[in-house]
């Protein structure tokens, strides 16, 4: 409670030498794990590497005797270091702590899927073609403002009373003719609880 709130869930100042992609993999592994023992074991196998072809960092956890790639995330006493990482995450992100080692990941993935399905349902009803790709949608660049409306309508539909207040942070990415991506983060303010959401 005495620590300052961090800007995002993948911020881990205690492990600042690890790339964001590694934290993303570790945090998602912790939310998917059903028990602390399984989470610790999974994190203890984590390895990471830089892929020149993708121009990005990758991280993988292993089960069994699979061939491993990259360098260990926790090279010395992996089980103890993995347990320390879990404790540090719970301290740094206290609001996330109840989800750690809860197996909640499957529920969140279902909600993610429901959100995309609701966006498709709304877009189809309005006669706007939308292409879903995992947790993203693709639509013509001229439909930028429609993407905002789509999120604003689909979010409360998916999350019920919890989706009717706060702010949605989303990213709109455009590709130019050369295939270069230009991204813009935008926020959509939903009604507040005080305003009857």
C-alpha cells in the first residue's frame, strides 16, 4: 500500500533488466496457473531471447524435456527466484494479487472472445464489414470513428455493469503502402457510476 501505483501491469521495477515481453509472458502465466506450486514451476522454466527476424524479445515456459531456447529468466535457484518474482508482483500490483495463481486466465480469455464476438454482432447489424484476428479487428481506415463507437457499445454489452464506467484504452494501427505501421492510443470514456451507469 505504500508503493506508488505502476502505469501498467507489466511494469516490474524489481526486474527492470527483463524486457516487457518477458514480463508479459510471466504475468499471463501466473494468471493462467491454477496453483502457486504450478505457477512457480512454470516460471522456473522460463527462457527468453531476441529474435532478429521479428525484431523483438520472446519468452517461453516449458513442460517436460522439450528442447529449450535462449537464456534462463531465473538462472540461479530458479524455483526460489520464481517464487520471489510472484511475491514481488503481488506487492507491486496489489489489485492483481487475487488473480495470481487463480486459474482466472481462462475466464478472461472467454471475456476477450465475447468482446470480439459482440463487436462483430454490432458491426454486422449495421452492415459494416469487420475482420476479426484474435483480439483485434481489422476495418477500413476510413472507419476509425466507427471503431470507437463499436468499442463503446460492445464493452458494456460484454461486461455488464462493470463495462458501463471508466475508460477504455485501445490502439488504432494503420499500415502505409510500404507496410510500415503507425499506431495511436486512444481512450474512450464510459459513463461514471455516479451518473447512473
